[in-house]
C-alpha cells in the first residue's frame, strides 16, 4: 500500500495535536473548563480529558510546536475562541493547517 494522503494524515495525527495544544491553552491560560473547551473545539469533554492527561495528540503536538507557523496558528485560534461570544468560533482552518503541515512533513516525520 502506498503513502497515506495528506488529508488522512492531518485528520488522524495533526488535528488531534492541534486540538491538544488549543485545549491546553484554553484551560491553563484562559480558565476554560473541559466542557467549555470541548464545545469551542467541537469535540467531547472526554476527548479534552484525554488531551489534558496527554493520552491523545501530545506526540505530534511536540513536533508541531517546533514550527513557527503552527505556533502562530494555535495562538490565533485560541485568541479567536477566547474573544468570540460564548467561546465558539470558526477556530481552526483545517485546510490552512494541512497546507502548512504539508510544507514541513519531511521535518515532522511521517507517522
């Protein structure tokens, strides 16, 4: 079987890592609860609990944070969520994220 398409890699590895990074910032720096962070990210409280206990997304999160563009995207996403009414936002532009990570796949390593 050939290499996985970039979108599949993004959904399986990158998106959970980005959610991990955003959830961690929302909770630790902005006082969100796991429930409110889940609502803002369009996921469940259980998923946020996994992120907070480093059971999901953390390995790739470490890789992603080595890239300035990714760090900026995470910061912008957090600020959008924090400044939006009710904590809801269009937060993460998945297609933009995919484009950015594709540029760095060699540096990030393949799953």
